[in-house]
C-alpha cells in the first residue's frame, strides 16, 4: 500500500515539474532573446551617435569653407567641398571595421542649420541618401551617399558671433535580429540621432 502511494506521488511530482518547466521556459527564452535584441539595438544606436558626432565636428571645423563670408564671387572658395567632407566623416564611421550598420538601411543623412532648441530650421536642410558610388569624390574616394536636396549652402554659413550651429542627423531602419519583437508583427525599428555644434571661428 505504502509502496503504491509512493509511486503515485512520485509520478505526480514529476508531472508537476514538467508542467512548471513548460511554463517557465518560454518566459526565460523571451527574456534571453529580448536581452540579445536590445544589445544589438544599443550597438547600432551607439554607432549612429558616433557617426553624427563626427559629421557635426567636421562641419563645425570647416564652417563656410574658408575665405570671406558669403556666396558672392571670390568668397568661400572651398564651400562646395564642405558637405561632402561631412558625409565622408559619417560614412567612415558607418562603414568602419566592426560597425553593425547596414549602409543600405541608412534612409537619409541630414545636414541642417540648427535653431535655438537644436532642431532643424525650416527650409535650411540638405538631404543625402544612399547611392553606392553615386556621391562626390572626397580624398580620391567616391562617396556612397548622394545629395538629394539643398536648402542650406555652406557659403551661407557664418561663424562670426552669433555663429550658426550645424546639425547632422541620421535616419536608420534597423532590422530585427531575433523573434523578440517580431511576435508583435514588427520586422524593423526606425532609429534617429542628431548632433549639433556651433561653427568654429576661423580667420577670415
């Protein structure tokens, strides 16, 4: 009698353990996949932040391209190369060794005159989009991003007080790597970062 009860309780405990395991494993798997996915997202976001910071730093140092301020004859002789060098700085980060970014999923790079709150000044935005080998030549290499629209010419930028502030923004479409968020029907995540810096004073 005792032996029969022992066998019965043993089977009951094993069955209970099996049910508990079946309930806990999906939850643990969900947590693990979530941690992995957010790790990928964080890595992508850090790279985008670094890219916009590098672009803004170059844009701030080049200001209007040098020479007397303005877009008239003889002024800002190197203005035409300023934005190309900004994009080249961004591209070096995006395509650098170890970068998790897929260049084709960079929806656009925006170079803009920043307002007092650090946002875009309406109409003063230059938009660049992914175009492999279709961009301008910078230091002997053709860029993979081409100019789509111009609203803020480099020659119109002023670095005399009160100096303009240049902003570089980047829109990126991140593809999910695990089924974590895919369960909600999502397959990608829109990411955006921008960096704003005041134009550095240079001798004019």
